[in-house]
C-alpha cells in the first residue's frame, strides 16, 4: 500500500509530483527573498 504515492498512474500522485517539481524549480521562499533583497539593494 505504501507505494501508491509514488505511482504515476494515479492522478493525485501526478499532481503532487508536479507541485513538488515546480516548487523546487522556482526555489525556496527564503532564497527568493534573498534574490529580491539583493536586487533592491538591501
């Protein structure tokens, strides 16, 4: 039963993986804050 979360044939697992990949691709909130602060000269 534990492998269902990793199987791509279920829509919920695909949605979870897509959400995780987008979050990792975009960067964490703290990293984004640092980048914005540097661009603002803070």
